């Protein structure tokens, strides 16, 4: 006994496809056809593209001019519209599946809405009119990031895009002077001293105040589920740079290294690109340069060998950090990075942060 299966293609064919085939068969030009059915050439083009819905009067004209029946043309259009609606619904569901709507509501980025209105709320958040425009806006994100999904490493394009978009929104409220690389480089010396402050509620505003005169808006945005970004740098206008951090690791060594790494991108690479850290971005010379810049700022090259000889003596680490004017946690992080101290050692010298 044979089985019957319903064919539901992942595409939709407009009545205009059939019309175009008949016009080609009859060797009728679009101009002649439009004149015969009483419309303009532009309207005829819209009809072929599926942008004009079928009416009973139009179906009668098509039956008279091209053949078949009124019922055929009405049915042809009905099934097309039904397929478009089904495909749009499927596309919307697929898109929403990668947007962290729950966290966006929980973090206050969007207001709670009914499930049927979630897509519209998210489109407003991203400042786009439809999903196609969203894909076009974040095309560079897909091109520059190696998105992977596994039990140990999950990152979704929609979640990263939401994090980046919230950064743009928060940057609007930070008054900045025009970008000035020399001013920013000078300000970093003072920023370095902030690493010794224990409470983010104390140093975050000071950090913003030091960077804003150089044209850099610093924003700290909590990463939603599916976003493993630790930092990002880009110019959001000709006059303003955005340096965005996530506090993803919630420890002072990671936070400050991420900041100075992103600062390195701004000073070394300027407006040359969009830099995103922590979610599988490929290793490039620019990333290596930014990391080397951060290391030089935090521990001057002439003191690096002395730092690497400290070993696991916590008192020596604290004394060395005090001499450098930086947090002991940063020194520990560097020692762990270079394998001079095990990852499990001296972590008590790191300051831990929590989201509230």
C-alpha cells in the first residue's frame, strides 16, 4: 500500500511566474500586456513580482487575456499567499530562537510582551523594519565571527547582536568629545591606576569619565545567554568610538586585560575594523598586537622578567603589584598566563565581581 505525503516546499511561487511563462509563450511584451489588462507597466511588474494581490476583476482579465479560468487564477494566488505566510512564520520562529528574548526582558532591554508580539518588539530594539534588514545589518558579524555550538562552547549570532545593540543604545547617553588618539593614550595612564579600586560601582564611572574626553564611550553590558563575548571595539560614528565590556569572567584580571586589549585596538588600528573578543574570533596579527599592547601597559617590558621570577609567593606578588600601581590580581593573571603559577594558585588575590 503506497503512502501519500504532503509536499510543502520551502519556497513560494507567485502567480506572476505563470504569467511570465505565458507571456513568453505568446511572445507578448510587458507593455502590450499591461495595456490589455488596463494597468501601467510598473503595476504589471508588481503583479509579476507578487506584490499585487489577486482580485476577482484582475482574475477575469487574466483569464480573458492569457487563458485558463477565473478560478485557476484566484486559486493560484491564494496558495501563493498561504505559502508566503507559512514561510514568513517559519522564518520568524527560526530567527526568534536565536534571540535571547528572556534575558532581554530580564535585563530591562525590552518590555515584557505577549508571545505573538515578541518579534515586533525585537525588531524595534534592533531598529530594523524586518528580519531581512536585520540580517543585512549584522552580516559583518556573521562574516567575522566563527560561531560554534557545543555543550562547552555556545555562541549565537542573535545573542551577540543583542549584546552589541544594547551597547550602542547605552553609549548614546554618554557625552563624549570627538575621537582623539593622543588624548586617549594619555588618559590610559590614569585608567591604569583604577585597577587598584575594589568596587566596580566606584571605578566604572571614573573609567567612563576618563575616556569620554578622548571620544571613547565605555559601556559595561551584561552578556545574555548565548553570548560569550568579553569585549568589543568599533566606531559608531566618525567622532565616537565604543569600547564595550561584558564582565563575563567577573574577575579583575580578566576585566582590566580586556579593557586595555580593546584600548589597544583603538590606538593601534583606529577605524580599520570591528573587533570582538571571547567568542571564537580567529587569531590575527591585530589581535596579537592588541594583547601585546595590554601587557605593556599593565607590566612595563623592563619589569617583565622580574615579575616572571616571583613564583607563588603571595607577599612578593602583592609587593610587586603595589610597586607597579596595579591590582595584585592582574599580576596573578599574568603569572598564570605565562605558566609560572598554576591556574588554581593565588586566585585569592584576584577580586571577584558579581552582577546585581
